[in-house]
């Protein structure tokens, strides 16, 4: 594997599972020092320990991304341990249980916005001044193809991701003055821990899976490795002229 991130420091939120785990692993295997953050300490520490055993310079910081003091502590402890940060992946997120929007409890609406949208705001708020001191950086937000192609049942969730797409594009212009690039990825459905939150099941039924795949021209769901490959591309020097890009990692779903 190339070592595109030798000497770089990457912070990945939601790194204990799914996309975030694959993203943290890919950055680590490509030479970055990686700070893993997750609200789930057990999973977060397990991924961190496995990377450390593989020789990656890592640190875990238990973090609820919706809480300002915890996100500040994440960035402060990164700077303390590694001297700064170059890359922030705002990936932590979840969906409320699938239901018609007017039936969604108000507290579920508030929580999904607090994590998926406010969490991205807080990550950027504390990371950007540190990246500016370093002369530049890269932020990548995990949005969703649901931002532009919303499926019924997860309307509030999709709205959190629509906000992340708009935030990404607006912030890209603001942060360019510091040579900070801000991009996003828009994955299509993947069988990660996310499904359990949205559907209340460990795995999709074959029927549900076939229904999702039928709407994806490349005829499969996304895998964490697909998202990690796109995120690390956007973070790499090959993408040095890309900012405000919201990359559909969706096998063509958005154009079908
Ligand atoms: N899986 C999909 O179908 C899909 C599709 C598009 C976008 N996404 C997005 O991808 C991102 C990653 O999700 P995933 O599919 O890997 O799911 P996942 O459940 O496997 O992983 C999400 C991780 O985020 C953590 N997390 C949740 N709330 C948190 C909080 N408040 N603070 C810190 N960590 C928190 C979880 O503990 C978990 O480890 C999310 O933003 C999700 O919305 C997922």
C-alpha cells in the first residue's frame, strides 16, 4: 500500500465501526498518525489497539461529537500528543429509526441533528484554528446520497446530511484562505452498524437488500473500503485542487 500520509496527523470520528473504522485503518496503513474518536469506548479502543499492534501511531479519545467540551478535548489532546493536525474526518453519525417524519419523536429529531450536523460544526470549529496555525489542512465530512436522493422513512436523517453538504460547500470558501480544503463523501447504503439504528435489525433481509441493490446501477451496496478509498483520495495530494466537492460514492444510484 502507498504511504501517502507519512508524517500527517488524521483525526477520525466514529472510528469504532463501519466506515470510520475502515477510514482510520486506511490512513494508518498509509503512514498517518491516527486519532480515533467514538462514543462507543469498547469498539473504539478495540480498533485502536489493533492498529497499534500493526505498528500504527494511534490514540483513542472517547468523544460524543455533539458535546462541545468533548470535541474541544479531542482536538486539544491531538495537538498535545502530535503537535497539531492535518486531516479531520467528521464521520460519526447515526439514523433515527425509520418512520414517517411526522411520527418521529421531537427528541429523536433533535438528537440526530445534534450528532450528524452539530457534530460536524463542532469538529470544524475546533480543528480549523489549529490547521490554520499549521498552514493548511483537509476536512472531509461523511454526508450521504440521501442528502440529494432522500428515501422515505429517514427524512430527518437525510435533512441532517443535506445540511452537511451545504455546510461543506460554504465552509470550503471560508476556509480556503487558510489553505484548508473541505470536501464530503455521499455513500449509498452499506451494511454497517448504521442499519441497526435505522431498521432495528442486525442485518438486512435478503428482500430488503435486493430492493436497495435494484436501485444501484453497479448492482451492489457500498462497502466501508469504498468510502475509505474515496476519503483518502480526497485527503491526498492528488486532490490538492479539490474543495467543496461532495463525492457520490453510490454505484450510480443518484443518476438512476
Ligand atoms: N451505512 C450506511 O448505509 C450509510 C450511508 C450513508 C452515510 N452513512 C454515514 O456514514 C457515517 C458512518 O456510519 P456507518 O455506516 O459506518 O455506521 P456505524 O454505526 O457502523 O458507525 C458509526 C460510528 O459512529 C459512532 N457514533 C455514533 N454517534 C456518535 C457520537 N455522538 N459521537 C461519536 N461517535 C458516535 C458509533 O458508535 C459508531 O462507531 C455516518 O455519518 C452515517 O450517517 C452511512
